C-alpha cells in the first residue's frame, strides 16, 4: 500500500477527472503528512461526540459539516495513537489553531441574496463571524469575517438552501 494517495489519479480512474476541493480532515490533523501517517484505523470516527467525523475516500477520516458542527473537544485526536494530530507547534510549544478553515457563502443559492429573509447561518455562528450588511432594496446580505471564523461548520447544517460551505483559506499565523 503506498504512503501517499494521488487524488488526481484516483479521481481519473473513478471517472471524475476534476476532483473537487480537498477533503476536510479532523481538527489538528497535519494535512502534509496525513495520508502517510493515518493508518485508517478510524478510531477517531466513533470518538467524535458531534458525529461529524466519517470515513471518506480511501478509508481516510473526513469531517462532514452537514451532520453538525465541530466543538473542538479534541476527542478525535485523543483517540488516535498515530502521529496524525498535532495540537502544539513543535518549535514553540504554542497551541496550534485546529485548522485554517472559514465559511464561504455561495451567493446565487443564498436565500438572503434572493431577497428572502433568512439569517440562519448568522444566528447559529458561535463567533458571530457572519454578519448581514444592508444592500440597496432593503436586502441584508451575509458577510463572513474570515479572521473571526473558527471553521466550526455550525452554519453549514443550519443553512436551509445549502449555500454555506467551509473551505481552507489563508489565515494569518497559520502554516500548513
């Protein structure tokens, strides 16, 4: 079994020549060494009290925010006996951010953009990172403050239009 999974080749062989965004790994997973260090024991899957860690492509664990939000409890990392998770920076000993994720809103699908009153994503955001800005015509449009967003995913399952996703973004002070 190879240490690294070539997702481009895997997608081509499965008839999906254009793979989508990279899968979201559990918090504190170090993506650059994830597929090499993860043994796919999936001990992290049942350990997640929120039930958002699932078995993904190739048997590797992924986070599915459609199931709920991440509370950053660390149970997934605690359940893993392999060097997949890294909560502290080895150089400084400082606590690392769980990941470099933030919410993104697909504007065409968002009810607020279509002038239907909806603030579900902003109402459930524990960091108040989703705000609504008034626009011409009285519509309030969602704005995500990416630096304030923890990437917990609470907004994903709350959105009735399925317009919210969580993706990797360049955050200050985060190194992949």
